[in-house]
């Protein structure tokens, strides 16, 4: 009989990122046995019926629904991943805070700095454990680099260059998604991709001064 602590997981929005979250939760126990935790895919929320079907039949969720509020009200859901488009982040995150659910939220947290601040302040006031999706931090090579830099073995670091190569949205033949809408995405490539670079620079070296 397993002695691992069970964690009930809810994932909100099952686009590419939401499905990646689901697969990652399934692998948690195997990849990180030292945590003593087993994630159970309890519920997924997505307004698209095909996504709901895939959640149960392909990804292994116990159930799926259209409204994220139903997921947040589920007593079997202990933790939540918010993988929805940017313009929905604030609304869903504040609802998760209200429901008392710790959450991982994809970056950027909102379509403006104000929305991100609102989410951060609400979660802090509620005493919730949260995380923003800067997943590159967790790569072993990055952790090793941080150790080298922070220990002083590389001397004093005075500048950093960040170069992020991605072309998924460059073709004029690509589908027009919410990422191409300022209203829905908040801005363009800077918060979407370069935020990873800014986060890594600060994670490895320290606060950006200039």
C-alpha cells in the first residue's frame, strides 16, 4: 500500500500548456519520489467539449467540466494549475484565492502589471502557496549555474545577455490565436517569451539594475 500523500489536482484550460501540466503531474511521483507525493488528476475545466472529452479519455482526469468555478468548488481538488489565456488569469486566480486553492499560474500573470500585482497581493494576504510558470528555472543545468555564480566561483558578474530563439508565431500562415491580440495577450513577445530571459537573469545573478 502506498504511503505517499495524495494531492488532488485541477487544471483550468486544456490547451497545449494545460495538457503539458497534466502529463507532468502524472510523472511527478516517478520523477521525484523523494517528495513522498502522488498527484491525482481530479478535474479539468475547459469550455470546449472536445477538450473535456480528451481530459477524461486521454489524460486520465476523473472528471471534466466547462466552468472553472465548478472545479474550484470541488473539495477533492487540493491544488490548481491555471493555464488559460492571459486575459483570463486575473479573474481565475482571484477566484482560486477566494476558494483557498494553492495554484501554479502561467506567465504573464495578467495583461498588465496592475493585474499581476492584484493577484500577488491577494494570494499573499490569503497565505496561499503559489508559483508563476517560469519553468526553465528548474532545469538541473540552471541550478548548477546558479550555484557557481552565487558561490563566487565565477567572480563578480557585471552583465548578462539573454537570447531566446522561438519562431512559432512568425509565419503569416499560422492560425490567428489570442496571442496576437493586445487585448487578450497584454502585449507581444516581451512578456510572452522575454519574461523567461529576465527571470533567469535575476534568478541566476540577482536583481536587474540597468
